[in-house]
C-alpha cells in the first residue's frame, strides 16, 4: 500500500512538471513494459489517441502532434491507430532527463518553503 502511494505521488509530480513530450514517452514506455511480448523486436499496439491523451493528461490534438514529432525523429512508426516503438532507449533517455528536472524542482520548492517558514 505504501509503495502504491509513493508511485501515485511520483506520477502526480511527473504530470505537474514534465513536458508533454516526456509524458507521452513515459506512457508509451509503460504500455510497452506491460504488454510487450518477449520474443518481439519492436512493440506494436493499437492505442486510441483519446486514451493516450487521458493517460498523459492533455488534449488529443497535443498527443497527435507529439506522436508526429516522434515519428519524424524515427522513434516510432504509426499505421492507423497502431504505434510501434522503434527506439526504446531514446525514449528512456528523454525520461531520465525529465526525472532529474522533477527532483530539482521539488528540492527548490522544499527549500523555498523551509525558508519561508523560518522567516515567520
């Protein structure tokens, strides 16, 4: 139960501080982690854009633009509603940079809050 709370708290922080690109990358990687078959080189899944937008916390149009950008960078392939992740490592590296920024932002907020409390 405690790990579930921590995981949910982490996801809320990511929604608040990560860019849409990082959140879309995270959603795709989570889907891949959950549903990828071991013997397949690439992960392909039909994902309604509305569902992906709900996972990411943004509008469907924003998800579509982000996916188009990922496709232009050859990170994914899109065929109708099917998305194939081609470059998992590059999506993961996008997230690692985002996680460092989330931690920095949280540390800054904690520091500012602590200073404000001391001044009172």
